[in-house]
C-alpha cells in the first residue's frame, strides 16, 4: 500500500466552462506577438490559434483517451499524469510506453493497441526526456522489472528488465519539455497560457508534417491534467 499511496486515480472529463476558459485565453494570445517567443513567426502562431479556437475538437480525443484509466502522482517534486492498464495475466511483463519527439500522447495510444492484452502498460502523457524518474514511477506502481519502449518501438521481449536512464535533451525536444519543466509553475495563468501556446507553436513549426490535432491534444492534456479531479 505504501508503494501506491501517492497515486490517485483521476477523471478525464473537462468541464464545458473550463474548456471555454482555455479557448478564450488562447484566443487572447493571437496578435500579441508573444505566442511565438521570437522563435516562431507570428503569422504561423496566429494561424495555429485560429485552428485551435475554431477547428480543433478536444472532445473527440478526450473520448479516445478515456479508453484507458488515468492517474496522477508526484515523482521527485514533478507532477506526472499517466494512463495505466493491466493485462489479464498477473505475470505479464510491464512496459513503460512513452513517446519521442515529435510524437505525442496520441501516438502512444496508437502504439499501445498491440500490447494491451499481453502487457501491463504505463503511459505517461509527457515524453521520456521530460520524466525525471521513470524508475521511481514504475516502482511506485509495484513494477520492479519493466521494459521501456517508445511509440516507434516493437513488442518487448517478455520478462526483460531494464533500468531507465534519463538522457540529455536534444535541441528540438526542448520545445516539448519546455512546458513541463519550466512553465508548469508559472506565476499566473497568463504566463502559463503563453507558455502553452509557445510549446504548441514550436512543436508545430519544428515538425510541420505532424498532425495539428495530435499536437493540440498533447498540450491541452498538459494544461488540464494537474487540474483533473480525483475519482
């Protein structure tokens, strides 16, 4: 019980007022010249905001993410939201399934389908590079042995065990972890919203082949995850 005492199950259902509030705040960033942080062209940021406000539908992806149970905990002073599912067999091996740049949480969900029935899955909504203590999370859930795979990897060998090592950030990955590592505890909502828009804009600009919906789902989940209510 001590190993799981700090883990709480949360309900992924964003209220209409909360969602409308975020959309209104994002809209205010348009035209301010601050959304790109001097790195992403303002026109590109404003176009992304227009789609975020008028075309993106969070509810579609909220329903999809709710195909898994959601949990939250704190590891080494860092807030961590993750999805968790257990295979039908207790002896199944555990997998920490995460994503790499420029992938996101939806890519993890896509890659989880083939593993779900045969492995216990732990799927943080943040990238492995942003997860300060991956091993601490897994041990807290009772997994002393586990394998680490990203959304581009194959099915892990049963029973294999590894120790997760946090590697240095590649320059392009800083766009994704900026929100989590630097701005999660910003002084006020205005700063947090600017950081959120900047993270989305940098991801979209640096990976223009990526699905905008996938990017916006990742950053929207990042915004609401610390605000989710316990079940």
